[in-house]
């Protein structure tokens, strides 16, 4: 997910996306612990997506104040 794609989403969509990304990260970590995760770099990609979404949410929060 690119930052330009994230900026196009509304705040409510971003919150939903953040929730789903955190669920996805949980599942990937669980698979990694069990040993069934084939590509470990998926965890890194999801973490970066979470950071992008949280950054945009924070920017919008600061613009509102």
C-alpha cells in the first residue's frame, strides 16, 4: 500500500483498515511462532502499512486542532 493510496481514504476507512492490518499482523505473528510462515518479510510489510495509516491519522488529528 502506497502513501498516496492511504491519503485518499476517509478517516473512518483508515480506522477500519488499521483494525484489519492489526488482525493480519496478529495472524502472521502466530504463524511465525508455530513455524508455518513461509515468507517472514510479510510481517515487515504489514508493520509498515500500519505505520503509514497511523501517520495519516495523526496528521489529520493535528490539522483538526
